[in-house]
C-alpha cells in the first residue's frame, strides 16, 4: 500500500511531500522532527540506511514555465538493514551552493520494512535560466544518516511558442489530390509539427520560419474549412495561433470524352500493364471502366489518364469496351473505345475470325471452303474461300439461305451445299463457285418440306450425292430418310429410318455402299446402318446397334476400310464390331470431332479435356490406337466454344471450327519430324505420263522409293497436294490450270528433313 503526507505536512516541510512505499507496507509521514542536518553528509553506522537512484521529473523546464515556478517530483530507493528509517531531509541549492530551501521531517517505518521508495516534490523557480541541485538524505531512529543523493534541475531557454503568418496554398477544391502545404511564421523548430483540425500531418522543417506539411487526399474530399496549427513540444513550445484552410466546392465536372487508347491491344495471359487514355474533361476523380469494371485512374492532366489493368482482366480473348466516368456534380460517362485482347502467337496456328457451319478441303485448288450461316456477322449466307497457307479469306460467294453442310466431289469439279433455310441442295462449279444446279428435296405430305442434314458425294461419281433428309419440327428434326440424287433426279427408292433420326452419312469404298447413323448422344441407343446402293436407290443391308455414338459425324477411310465416330470408336462395317477405341489421354469432353488419315497412319481429335478449357489437338496411331502426340492450343476454345468439324488439309494441316472462328494448325503438331533421318526420295515414273491440254483436274500417280509422310510431288517446282499411298507410291492432285495449254512440265519429289532431299525429275507432256 502507499501513504501520502497530509497537506498540512507539506506546508510544514516547506513544499516537500514524502511518500514511502515498501514491499509489504509503506513508510509514512509522521510530522516534523529534528536531528538530520540540511547539509550533505554520509552515514557510518553499519545499519545506517542507504539511498540510491534519485530521479527527478521533469528534469528541466523552460524559463517562465508554470507562471514562474514548477513543482519537481523526486523519488529515491532506500535500503535500511535496521528497518527503522525515521527522518528525511530535502534541500534545494543554487548554482553557487547556496541553500534556497531545506527541511527535515519524520518518517514512520513499518516494523520489519527494510526497503522502499521515498517520493516528494520541491518547488523550483523558473524566473531565470539556472542550474539547481536537489539533495536528499534519510536517517534511522538512532540518528545514523544515509548517504546523500544529488540531482541537477535546469531552467533553460526552451522552445519558442510558434506563430503562423500565412498558408500556401490556403485553399483547394474538394476532390483534389494530396498536396504540399507551406506554413510560414516564426518560432519553428526541427520538432515542430503542422496539425489539420488537431490531427498531426507529416511535416518537414525548412527553417525557423517555414514548415512544409503533406495533406492527404481524404482531407480534401469534402468542401469546408480546416484549422491549421503548429505544435512545438516542451520544454517551452506550445500550440500556435490557428490559420484557416478552405476546401472549396468545385465547379460541375465536365462530361469526359475519349479519343484514343495506348496500347490499343494486348495479348491474353500477359502480366499487368499501364493503359493510357487520351481525351478531354478528365479530373482527379475520373475513373476508367473496363467492361463494366471500375478501375482507379491517375490523372496526368485534363486530357490524359493512366490506369494499371491487372492481368485477371484480360485472361480471355475478345474485345473490351473502355470508357471514362466523372462523378457528380455534373460529370457523366464518355463514349466507349474498343480494346482488343488478342490471342498469344502459337507456332503453326492461325485463327481466322469467321463463323462457319462446315468446312471442305479442295486438294486441287489448295483452298478450304467454309459454309457461312445466316447468323454470321461477316459474309452471311455465303461460301467463303480460305487460303489455309496464308490464313486469308480470298472471296465470298452467294450460297443461298443459311448454308449448313458442304461436300466436294473427289475430282474437284463440284461443291455441294445443303441449306438450312431452303429445301434445296445447291451445286457449284469449281473453281469459280458459279451456281451450276439447284436440287429440290421435296416435302413430306404431312409435315412439310425436307431439309438437308448431311450431303455426301459418291466416290468417282461427281454428279451423284446422298442426302440425309429431315423435316424440322418443334422437337427437332424428324421424319428422317436418305435419298440418292443423280444431278437433280432422285432415285426411286429412299431409305426411311424408323427412329426418324438419320444423321451423318459416309460412302464406302465406292458408290455401291453407303453408311449412316442415327443422331444419338448415347451409345446405348445409337445405330450404324449399312446400305447397298443400286440404280433404284439405297436399301438397308445391315443394322448394327450400339456400335458407336454419332451425334456429330462419321468417317470412312478407304485405307483401313473402317468407319470412325467422333466418339473415338473404330467399327468394322462388315460385322459391326468395334475394332478399337482411341481413349488414352482423352477426357469426357475431348472427343468432340475427329478425322482419320491412313496416308499418315494417324487419327486426329480436337476437343477439350475439361469443361471450358482450351482445345487440345491429339493424334493416335491408326493401327495400335495409342496416343502419339498432344498439343494444347492455349486461348483456343473456352466456355460455349466447342470444337467441331475437324478436317485434314495439305500434307501437315488440320482445320476445325470453334465458336465464330476457324482454326488452322500446321506443322509438327500434325506431322512431327521423323526421329531418324529420312531417305532421299527416288522418282521412277508417273502415271499418266502425258495429258491433252484443256482436260480437267486429275490425279497423278508417282512411283519410286523412299517416300515418307511429308513427301511432296512438285509440278514445275511448285508443291501439289500429295497423298502418300506407300513407301513406293504417291498420288498428286493436279489442277486443270496446270494442263490448260500445251507444253512440258517437270515433276520431282521432295522429302523434308532430317535427311530427305529432292529426287530426280521426269517430264510430263501436255499435248495440244
């Protein structure tokens, strides 16, 4: 516990207050006594008390503090082996050792208390600058005096009281950014601080008459006034007179306009970048809108804003709309400018912006034809001509109402288009794409006109097509049937599907066999049908249940003699047995679209291993069904953009549709380099060895040795589309333009690295 002396004791001891505190009890004041000198001394008795650690607070004061006098607190530790401290003496000396005040009084020491703390106060004049000594000692009941402790108390000049004369600036508009406030006046010291309505600001001392403070933006957010003061700490110091800073109401904000963006595009998946927006009417409170998301902007000047766009804002390919908004009063939102988030460059990949419903490869003209539906923003209701080697769309040709499916004759003479908006199939002459024939599809007496769900041209019969017909009802296509047309004449017999869902078609090795399946997403309810075809039309020969699921396409490869489904199964069409399944490494979303190619010995699949992921191109060995290669096409596909209609083109290319884009892939992802050096090709002969000028497209058979996937036949040094039949045979597709007039052509074969090379040449005569 602690005990304070009474106020009367303070008076009797001449402004000295004593407090004794021990571990178990307190030494208490008991009235004035005698026997302890006011001058310094030391105790010699073995049980005399001992003082230590005299502490003064404050240790100094400024001249004039306290109105001329301050009270100084003092404390000291006491040790007394005799446990009988009885008196204390406190004296105040001037700088010359003269006694200013001194007093002695009794202390009551609780029994057994051998240690404690004595505390008190002594008044010190602050009228003049001087050093004073405060001396403390104690004595026990037997008169044995302790040592004395001295401590110096100084009256110093102290910090001056600051005064403010002016502020610069003394006002700012509400909503301004942070600013530097210069305060001029007098009495400033290095530790002086500027306060804004009593809140201290970061302050820089310039000199005794100048301070610079940093005013944060939030202090300038709202109109009003603020009281600016300067505080200097003790000793001396104090708070200055206030000065008024005015935060004014700004004029109405203008409506911003934007004229340019820099940069105007960025590749998806890159890091954050700084976007510079140029326009007019920008303020410190302007914000940039990025596809409806607000981004905090930095004002460069009234015509320039800069904003840091985080990478998460351009993680997908597309077009972003950028605008600027100024808040009230006034203000508003500018118009928008488009910002392109582009696809990162992928080696061997070209993406063409065009919505298409089907693709067909012309090996003679080395072009891809795309059916452009009525819903396309570019070239609706046309057939677009695409050069896959350059990625350029070279022409659009009117196709009729909503072309949906394409088929090209194997001699490259005709392109057929099934329409979704009319009950016709249109035939176009190649390469001009001039309308050659319109084939009416007829109608179902009870349900209306037929539409083409699929069209396929018969092998070696350019003027014969098979059409999968359907009537569109409220629940989708129904009343399905298959009809074969010669030019515009339907054969007398049609094949009708009991389930009314005939879908994809494929001819067999020749025009006597046709395959079809009913559209079903479930392998447990699908059918693969084999038809024999004669002059009367198709007749059902075999019905294989649950052999494959063919919601999208089926494919026949004459090299293997098998029918392939987009679900990844290969079926022997003579027995309906599943010969193999391409499943290794495929997720449930991957087998979206496929194409087999026995000339390369590969099957290619384009799909998404996970929902909403990027499209992956995978290849499989046609014999072992084992996966051979996988290439992820970053930023191709995504949510609601499933790959469809995969086709092969050239020696090393594939193409497919995804969303409103056509994706071209060429190179090692389709035809990887040989792991061992290729042999140099040897050319022995070509067949035919000559042709009459003016004949149409034809296929040239090249025999020799050392032919590998990637070997290409050249006509007068220019590549021609080539199909590898075996190591000793190639087939080249020669367009009619090569034999348009009489002359002589030089033919050779090139094989790519590693190894490879160029064969010798043979001569091909074009007769008049």
